[in-house]
C-alpha cells in the first residue's frame, strides 16, 4: 500500500510539472514593417519586371577567371598527367588503402621526353 501511494504521488507531481510548462495563447500578432505599402508595391513591381528573372544560375555565362599560366603549359601538364602510369590507381585496391611508393614516384625526365 505504501508503494502505491508513492507511485500516485510521483504521477501527480509529473502532471503538475507538465502543466506548469504549458504555453498560453496570446492571439494573432500584428505585422510590424519598416516599409510602407507603397514601398513594398514599388519593390514588387521592380522585381517582377526585372530582366532575365527566370534564368537559372546554371545557365548564366560567367567571365573566365584570370590565369597566370599560359594555355600551352596547361595542355602539357594535362598530357603528362594523362600519360602517367599511375593515373588510374585506386587507393582501395591496396592494403590499408595506402598506395606503395613504387607507384607514386615520378618518372625520370628521360622517360617523359617521348610525350
């Protein structure tokens, strides 16, 4: 009988604690804005009539970035990388995902001359 009173007291205290944190309804709040209706209407009109408003960012043409490397150097690096013997190595193919050193060493310049 004593344990049933303890359980009942605990349940009542939980209900009291839950009731203490209940939210109150304060009604609908008034909208507060720094802009007048005329300002909002003018902004909406300007946005609706803006040029290219329905063009996605993916289809916009951007200016090419400035580069200090000339085209021939970039092409030579690309060709050298494409002809590298270790370009298709996958780290997952090796033990502990570590590529052995013999696969990562650079080729001597005499072997690269045939590009």
